[in-house]
C-alpha cells in the first residue's frame, strides 16, 4: 500500500513539481522534551494546481525523477491570497512621491 503524507507546499516554482514541507512533533524518550522535525518532499503536480501555502496530500509512487517519488493526490486547503497591488498603482504612488 502506498504511503500518503499531508503537508504544506513551500515551493511551486518548478514546472509540474512542488516541494512539500512536513512538520512532525516528537518527544525525546529520556528528557521528555518535545521537538519538531521538518522534512521536505518533492512531488509531481501534473496540472500545476497547487500553489505556495496550500495544504496538500501526496502519495508515494514510482520514481519519476532522481528526487521525486511522490505525486499530488489532493489539495486539502487553499492558502489565503494576500492583496497584491497592481503595477499601475505602484507607478502612480512613486510619481506622487517624486512631485512632493
């Protein structure tokens, strides 16, 4: 049975490839202190549907390339889109500041 992992997309810059960051909390056996382990997996995203910040489920598959042996199964949660100012408005603000 194929292993499935849930994580957050940390990079979607490459074509048909995403980097998924998985954080895991563990407890030290002797000192009982909790610590976080972070692992990164490269996964195949055929339709480029996952974006940075999305929560996704990836599933183990045959090796697709040297570092890719997972494929995107589903996007669980879409990341919140932050407001991006249009280029024309930025240019108008810069002109207004120069006039002062």
